[in-house]
C-alpha cells in the first residue's frame, strides 16, 4: 500500500481531524509516512479562519505539483473555495469538505484509478470516523464533543465551512474517553468551537430511560470526571456569552479539571463587540473574569482581533486596557481579514494595513511583557 502524509494547518480541531483520518487510513491498510519525504499521497488539511492560513496552505500545495502520486486539499478551505481550487489547481486530485472526510479512503481508491473528487457537501459525520486507536501523542488525547457553530459572529467563517452546531452523543464521547484510557492516555482535552453550547437532549434512541433530559457541558464534565483512570481534563474553546458560574464552581472543586480557561474577548470596545455579534459587553466580560479569579483562581488565555472594520484608536485602546487589566497567561492576537460568506465581508475593510500592523505589534509587545512578568 502507498504511504500517506497529512499536512495540517490551523487549530486543534483540524489536528484531531487529521489524527482521526490517519487512523482510518491505517485501518484501511495504508502506511503512514512520518514526513513529507517518501510520501506517495499528501493530503493538505486546511483552515479558512484567516486569509494568511489559506495562503500558506495554497503555497504548500502548489509546491507539490507533480511530486506525489495523489494530492488532496481537505478541510475548511476545501469547503469555502473548492470549485475555485479545482479550476486553478487542476493537478489536485481530491477536494473534500470537513463533513466528507470519512469517505476519503474511497476517494483515494478512485484517485488511483484516475478519477478526481470534488466533495463539498455539508452534513453529520459518521461516529465511526473517531473510532481508530491512532494517536499523535502518547500522554494526551483530544476528544471532539461538537462540530460546527451556530453563533454567527460576523467575522467568522466557521458556520459556513463546518456547518451549524452538531453535538456528539454523551455516550459516544464517554466511550472515546474510555478508549483513550485503555490506550494509556489519562489527560484529555475536549474540543468544540464553543464547548458551552453543548446541550444534548437525551432520547429513547440514546438507550436512556431519561428521555428529554438535557446534558449540558457542565454535566458532561461531571460525567467524564467520574471515569476511572482519568487524571486531567482540559477544554477549548469557551464563549463569554454562555460561560457560567456553575462551570467555575465545578472547576474549583474538581481534582481533575485543569485550572485554566481559554476565553476569547476579541475586542474591548462595546461598539465593536456589537458589530461582531459577540453577545456580551466589556463589563459583562470583566465581571466574568472577576468571578473566575475569585472562584477558580486559575490562569487565563484569550483571542484578540485588531483592525475590525471602523475600529478607531479609542476602540483599540479599550482593547489594550483589557490586556493590561486581566493579565492573561498568553493571548492569540490577530489582524482582521475579511472572510467570504460572513456578514462582516460586506463591511468596508477600512482600517489601513499599516495601522493594523502597528496595533498588532503593540499588543504583541504588551502581552510578551505580561507573560514574562515585566508588567
């Protein structure tokens, strides 16, 4: 069988997708290449959250033209720009959306017979996609609890490339956690675009006598915490609009849940937050932070966007004040880039590039001083 290699761009969710897909291919008899060199098949798992990520993936793919037997672009950029890629990069054999990844073994077989695949449909993944035992790491595993998102922040392309929020069944999540423990992995990270959106309604089809009961994220954590053998539980990402004191109280009392919270605030300006459709104000966010520090006493990290359309110097300074006040352990700070399909795409990208870069550098420098204890 040929050797397959997956190059992954983007977030932890993409990394877990690549891991699950490699495990699926291994079970189908494919050999896994440890590096790009020597691979017969290369799949490029892409991210569309920012233009820079797309550019890197496209450049990488172009560098492989006529150098491997089968070349594929999969993931978010495939969904967002699949037809364009098919026209501009006819040497790409497989273009596959996130929802269709479980079918890649079939697509590879067809590519070996000379057939190209353009699979851009949305939908629910089969649970079997997550069933293999292949893991990148020996001491930590990532477990997806939901895919997609229904929040529709105006700058975010995720709902358009990964679809609306879809929840995995609690029993399937717990089975995967137990499988990881059987593999000797006792540290688990739960993944979702917004983990606090997890609200699963049990039904008779779930084999439960508690039809109609809602398993929310806090209850899911309680269920996972009780699994014998688990030592550490982490999760990303939380959204401020539905992060609760109940979650903080569980984190504080638990011996297993890591005392760290990733809580993106994106902007310190109420005007910009409203334009972003974030669903909270600066004061809401700061109150949440106060509660977290008081109840949990743990560490924090965040995401920030500079240069959103119409952002003024005053708006930017409000964002800077939050970094100065909260003292995050680390922060991912990005320059706004327009994303197709999103509501903000219709807004004029009116903050000049040089201003975005200046504000970006200023926050990066500030956060570096905070992280190293110099502020």
